């Protein structure tokens, strides 16, 4: 089930997953997709980590906390 409660096609899910994973096996393309995926993951986690460290040291109510929330969103 999807988060919206609607049933998804098993064939469509398998095809989408196979296509996504298959791209990693194309010489030259997989390396770039890996770097792009890593950059996207870091762009999501670094603001959360920075806010966590800032929350331990100080407070997230200031400009830094607001800026990290804006980056995170």
C-alpha cells in the first residue's frame, strides 16, 4: 500500500525499481548516479545534523535555526 491508502500495481513497482537499479549497472552512468544520490542524501541530513548540534550547544530559535529549517524544507 502507498501512504495515501491506494493499492499500487505490483508490476509497476517492480518495473520502477528495476529501472532505477538497472541504471547503476550502465558503465559510467552508475558512478554519477551514486554521486548524485550521495549529494541528495547529504543535502537532507546535514541541516538536521547542524540543527541537532546547535540545539545541544545553544538554541534553535535564532537565525541559524531558522536558516537550517529553511534549507531543510
